[in-house]
C-alpha cells in the first residue's frame, strides 16, 4: 500500500522546505500543494481545521499585512468568515500543513509532522 501525503507548501519558507525534505527522506508519496499559487477553497480549509483539531484562528498567520488590513483580530468574525479570508489571502495560512488520511499537523515545530508520518 502506498502512503500518500499532502503538504501545503511554500518553497520560500525554510520550515516548509524542511518538512518536505523530511517526507521525501521517508520515501513517501507526496502531493505538493503550493497554496500561494493554488489557494485552497474555504471548504477545503474547513476540512483541514477539522483534521488539525484547531479553530480557524489557530491557522492564521497574524503578522501578515492582510491580517491587520482586514481586521481579522475582530472576535466577532466567525469560522467561515476567517476561512474565506484565508482562501482569498493564502499568505495568511500557517505553513507547512501536512495531511495524512484523517490526520494533519502544522509543521511548527517539525516534530508535529514526525508524529503523524511515523
């Protein structure tokens, strides 16, 4: 049986490159999703947070310009509004995110990924 893993990858990010290298060292089949070029739809993001066991707020990069510009710190924003903002502004997505079947992990730290692909 071939194990297929998805990685939401930003090649400009060292953490993302390290995660991809870890997966490749284990000789696992990997689907690389360059999410900045191919932003995930809000429905896909909803599935991701469910697998991660987190909220939309926990996958948002708060230091990015769109976070401040769009006022995403507003506690009145609901999950679907936040996921839509990430879909439109994929730079907001934490990286890397690795998915294996019904499990997922944010690769900060890298050990999070090791736990799901071990």
